[in-house]
C-alpha cells in the first residue's frame, strides 16, 4: 500500500518569494506521483506528474517538482510566488501504470501569499 | 478534448432524504471513473471506482452506492442521507493512469 505525507497544512510566503511545498511518499513499488491544485469551491487541476521519466518535472503556472528516490520525496517549487498561486495543493501517489484503484492523496497544503 | 461534468453544483438536503449525483465524461471511451469525497480538513477519500459499465468497486463501507449505467456516466446515490455525508464530492476519470477531476458537488445535509 502507498501513502503520502505533506508537511505543513499551511504555508505562507511573500509575493515574489520562493514557494516550497513538501511531499514524502511511501510505496512498495515504483510510484507515479502527482501534484494537483484546488482553488476554492472548484475541482482539482493537474499541475504536473512524474511517471519514471525525467526526475525533474515541469508543470503549468511555473511550478516544478523533483523526484528523489533516496529521500522518497517529491517537493513542489516555484521560484517566484504570485498572488494567483494562493490555493490548496495536493500531492498524490499511485502504483506505476496508474492502476484502476485510484490515487492516494496527502491531506493538502494551503498556500497563502502575502502581498 | 475531454471534459467532465458534474451536477448539481450545490445541494442542500435534509437528513434521511435520498441522493443522486451525476457525473458524465465527454471525448473519451471506456474511461476508469472515480468518486471521491472531500471533507473539511481531511483531504480526499476514494469512495468508488469503476473500470466499465456495471463494474463498481467500493473502497469504504458507507450508506452510499454508485452505478455506471453507461460508459461515460457515473452516479452516486444514497437512500437515506446522514449528517456525516456532508462534503464536497468529486468525480474523476482516467485512461492511462492520470486522473482528471470534475468541478465537484457541494452537499450539505441538515
């Protein structure tokens, strides 16, 4: 079985500062890893995904994440925060190949952008 | 391109009333379909998934049920709602492992 831990339920950064959202996973088989963003009262939008190709994955809106097997991590970063980045971010894992049994999500990190 | 629809967007129901939430996907064939529930501060919980018409797998015991009467239609139901059924319900689809989510239905049970 797989699991995901997101460190920090709330992260606050200043506009223009580096964004770092932490995600650690546990999986007995090679994982597929995902980051999703959720704006208030909306569904989840896929930011980026790791599927065993390049370890540094670039996504939409300037976000990227690096898969580090030795640290079992998949942290999300953005060099310069924008006010529009304020949202809930979810890290998720599935077994390689996706599987039909759904994703396992972390509990989410609420990103706050200070002006 | 593929799109996923959910309705209604918002629903307020009394305890003990029935429930029917609908999800439809356009632009793809034979997708895997999923129902998740998101409760405040608790992340997302997978409720049901389906790999084909009439094939439903349940992840957690509850008073909810799901059905897939057509390839691209997924329905979440309950005969009698409980207060604890309140939450944000999300439908998702996948074909090659990546899941794409609908806009969600917010359910408030009073």
